[in-house]
C-alpha cells in the first residue's frame, strides 16, 4: 500500500523464486475518486497467475474488490466488486 495526500492505493510487485523483484511495482486499483483501498490479499496459482483482493470505499461504503493478472503481470480485465450485495462487506481472515 502507498498513501497519498488523502487516500491509500494498492501496489504489487512480482518476484522470482529467490525473492528478487521482477520489473517495477505497479498500481493495482484504478479508482481515481480519492477513495481509500487497503487490506490487500494476494494469491498466486502454480502457473504464476495472480489475484489481489482488497477493501475499497469508492462507493461510500466498505466493499471488496478484486483484480486478476496473468503470469506476465498483465491485467486480465478491470477490477471488479466481488460481493453480491449492496450492503457493507467485511474481510476477515478465516482460521
């Protein structure tokens, strides 16, 4: 995450198996309204495709958003809300 003047954004960075950065870090969310995005949860499959889930306030309430990437770090479409209701979402680690 990186904080701006009045909001936070989600950034990501690909790494090789040794932990060496590949390329530059990149902005995940595309919201330009000044809303905050935080609590990122990244995941990667065995083919190095990635998905990043985060909490977002662009609609005025807390909602979960997601963006998918191919193994080269290219977005697989735009980010999208992942909850199926208009109420406020929650994001908690399940044990």
